[in-house]
């Protein structure tokens, strides 16, 4: 089955439509011209000539209806009719002296306008052959080539008509050529604009118009080549905006985009014309500084940058404060190729975030070792999830007024088969960066709820269990589902489960977190603020969030008997909690004197080495049973 040149629902071809329209115009023009000549010849008594010309006009009329259906067929029929008709007219009338000879150039123009190259060359060959044949026929006496004498007005009229039609053909060809040239120029301009736009999209960030990672990498390559020739250093700075997600979520994505554009303008104003500022991802920027003589110039640039970023940005009539974490790698000390420098600057940036954000760090080789260690820990943690290497230990929580055990805090422990016991301070950040924290957190919730329910079944009383929750778990919007599944699979009442959050988590994502906490609290789950006093200690969020308890950080509790300032701080936190209707839990109770002071202040609960460290599940059960037996 032949493949159609154009699908039925494809858009029409403007050039083809123009050609069809032009052919119809030419055919009507030729039909009109031949009809006029037929009338003149009939009036002059040249009936035979009029019959021939009428036949040609009829053939042209036949070609008109088939133009739209079969363009090439209509062109071929028209060309053949004109060629044969002109040859017969010449032979019948005055031979090579006949004015019809002047129509051959017009016929060739017609073939050039509408026909193929093969048609044009074929017609030219036939025309030349016809002229030669007419000459030899005249020489042989078969055709008479002789002008009519005397000449009348019809001859100049027909000659003028032929020349006018030929001139019209030329005018149409020139017009079409000019239109085609204009169209080509427009297409060329549009193509150049498209190429320019493609280049911008390939090398520029569409939001800020800053160079993207690819263009920044090319410029870094150039700066390194220049530094090798001229000496000097090149600094690569990775900059990540702190808590940008909070701004984006609270004010909206359009406000976030506006803030990014303002930050981009600020960064451009911090560097020289020869330096580069690029946006490499959502809230990450790259700053490239070349031709530096010492690190003092880098520090000065960082100081200028952090100072300008520290000023409030006005976004939708709201003053927004922005801080940034910067990682810096310097060539040639930290590497002499783009990939190495970018990787080292990225490592340094994450080290700055780990140091508390709103600061900068230069790369040092120990960071590489740290990354390798983290990769090994992440691989080991992934396999530990399916084994018995992970376990929960429980530190008892007691009611200070009665001395009764009311619950326990679940603390995750990892016993690596080769490295031994690994501190949560080492493996929890690795789990958060690798994404394992979600699976790990779900396991902790499930296991803690099962253990707490088993305590009830053993007759240890209605003990509650407290589980620490990572900020990363909240951001994924799966915490509520994990909590519901853990409670349903264990049968533990929701009131017996307490989730511990840090102050920084509450402040970082207030709008989203408030809704989640309200739904959890409505279901009966208890909410506690862990390490209270080390963060913002903001009364506003305590009033606005569904919080049940405050846990005073152990660093204050341990020093309260030796440091009046810490004692006053602990007392203030307890009184503030009571004013807000919250219970207070003291962490790090290590002696009887501290316990007595906390009781005097009205603290409800405590935990610490004064009673017990965190214990494995069986040891915790034994401790509770022994404690209850003594009571």
C-alpha cells in the first residue's frame, strides 16, 4: 500500500496551496487569451485557425477541474496542449514567421513555474526539435514559412498579447521568488531565535537567568586553565540556603521564586565581572572566583556575601531573613579539575550544615574520609534493618512525687558485627542523609509499641513509651501512617505512645507540622518537646502547637546543683510549663540532691542514671518488676 505524502489530518502545505491557486489563475488567463484570439479570427474569416485555438482553450478548460485533485496531471495536460497546439498553429499558418513562435518562451516559463526539471528540459528539447523540423520542412517545401502581406492590425495585437502573457509569467515568478525569499528569511530568523533560546535553556537557569551547572563547569575549566598559566588560585563555593523549604511552604512557590531571584541578584552584586554565580539546583548556588592571590581574598568575599545575605529580603510585603551554609574548595590545594573541586566544595557545604548552618567551611582531606565512613555505615545500616543488630533499650521514667515508674524512653542501639556498638550520634545522621531514616523510624515505632504492649500483658501496669522522631520523617508526610500501623498491629492504646520532637523541628516547618501534631493529638498520641532550653524556647509555638510535655535538657539538669544560673533556668522552664498547662520531664537526673530540688520546683517526671541507664528489653522488665516489688 503506497504511503500518502501527507496524512489526512495534517495541516495544509501553504506552498502547495499557493501553487494550485497560481495554476488556476494562469489557466483562466490562457483560456481568456485564446477565447479572445478565437473571436478575432472568426471575425476575420480564419475559421480553421479559430478551430485550432478553440480546441486548445477547451483542453485548458478540461485541466481546470483536476488542479486540486491531481496537480501534476493538470500541469502535464496544460503543457502538452500548449506545445502541440502551438506547433500545429505555426505549421498551419506562417511557419517560423508566425507570431505563435513567440509563445514558446512563455511555455518554458510555465514549465519552470509548475513542472519538474524533467518536464522543463523535455519541453525545451521538443521546442528546439520542432523549430529545426519546421525549418527542414520549409526547405523541403512541405511547410510554407512566409509572412502575410500586407500586414494588418491582428499581428501586432497577437504579438502584444503573447508578450503581455509572457511578461505576466515573469512578474508572477519574480513575486513568488520574493515571497519565498522573505519566507526563508523569516524562517532563518525564527531558527536563529530558536537556537539562541535552546542555548539559553541549555546553559542558563530559566528562573534567575544565571548560568546553570553545565555552563558553570565550562567556566570553571577556563578559570583553572587561566590559573595554570598565570598562577594564583581558584575558589569554588557551594552555597545552600538554610530552611528555604520553610519559606517556600509558608509563603508559596511564587514567593519562593521571587526570593531566589533576589538572592541571585545579591550574589551577582557580591562578585567581580570576571567571576561566576550559577544556580545548580532549587536553593543551591555556585560561586566561582578566579585570579586569587591568597585565601584572605576568599574570606573577604565570603564575609561580604554573608553580610549582604543577612539583610532582610522583602517578598510579597514580608521581610524574609535568609542564611546560607557555604562550602569552599580551593585550587590547586583541593584539586585541579572541575569535578574534584565541585565534589569537595559540596562536601564542605554539608559539613557547614552539620556545624549548625549559617556558616562556612573550607574543605579538608578528613571530609573525604568521613564520606567513605558514612558510605560504609549506610551500607551496614541497610543490612542491619533485616537482622538482629538493631535493638531498643529503654530508660525508665518515674513520677517524682510517688516514685512510681510511669513509662520509658526508647533509645535505638546498633551492634555492628565488626565495629561493635555504634553511637546513635554517628548512625542517625547517616540514616537521615541516605533516606534510611524512614524505614528505620517505622521499625522503631513498631517495635516500641509491641514492647510497651507486652509490658501491659506481663502485668507491669499501664506504662507509656516515648519515641524520638526525626525532622526528616515529618517532611515525608508518612509519620501519621506509620504511627497508626504501629498502634494497630501492637494493640497499644494511643495514649500510651509519646512522640518526642526537638524545638528546631517545630520552628523549621511550623505550618505543616502544626496540622500533623493536631491530628496526632486528636487521636490520643502524646507530644513532648525534647531538649527544651537548647533551641528557640519560644512561648508562641508552645501555645499554638498540641504539646503535652516539656523535657528539660540534661545539660541544665546535671549542673543545677552547682550552677545557680542553670538552677534558675530549670526552675523557670518548669514554671513556664505549668503556666501553659504542660507537664515537665527532667532528663539527666544523676543524684538525690538534684532529685530533691526538682521535686521542690514541682517537676512531675524524671529520668537518668540516679535510677537507671537505658536497659535492654529483658533487663528493663526485670528492673520494673524489682522496683514494683520494693514499693
